[in-house]
C-alpha cells in the first residue's frame, strides 16, 4: 500500500477562515486516493491543527490512519526518568529502547520489565531517550511516499521542515499555502 503523509501548522496558527480552507484542502487531497490502496499518516501534534484534522477526515473517508506522535514535546530527543515517560506514553511500556543511568552512565537497550529499570550499579531509576519532533518528522519523511504540508501563507512549521527533508530523500512533496 502507498503511504501518504499530510502535515502542517498547529491549531493556533489558523484563523477560522484559514481553518475551513485547510480542511477543504485536506478533503481534496484525500479524494484523489482510494482508501483501499492508500494509508494516510500525520504527526498527531498535541497542539491540534492539521494533524488532528487529517486524522478525523481520513478515518471518516474510510482510510487506515497511521499516527506519528512525538514521545516528548520538544524538537530534539530528551533523556527523561522512566516514571515520567510512562505517564506521557503508557502505550510504550513494552517497547522502550535506549536506557541510561544519569549517575554512572551505564547504558542498556531493548525491552525490559518494570523491575529491571533500576541501574544495577547505582540503584537509581534508569532514564529513557524520548523521541522529539525532529525524530518523528524524519520518520514520516522516510516512510511516506508522497507528502503534503498545509500551512498559512508565510508561516513556518515542522510540516515544512518534514517535506523539505522528504524532498532531499527523493520523495514526492507538495507545499500548500493558505491565504487567511
């Protein structure tokens, strides 16, 4: 199946008129594809906007939706305590990788049971490398075959960064600018 990624600006970048135009643009993009032959993905930004509108419209039109949520609300990856990570990402409990003790520097990788998340040398909780927006956007650029970014005219977004990266990878990219 072909994977189409649609990204763009978060909710607070849009006025009501721009939001309506953006939603119509998403609908026109989706109408070009057959839901039985295409998977639709977006970033699941916690700040809403294009990512959430794509999800709602894609599911409503019968597409399979693939979300790419960041694990931490930051551009770069961060090392955070296991307990804090699990509060934010409960679905990731059994698939975690990249562990580190911030006291002695011991590193581990792979999936572990909760009782194994204490550093055997120091006895303190291990830290987890939580993936930020840059990692998530890079992953979408790699996995998508055709990518769209929908943004208000003149507004920079992580979506623009994503399609710029995808273009370097030889992907088909489209930048849609909406007048507000």
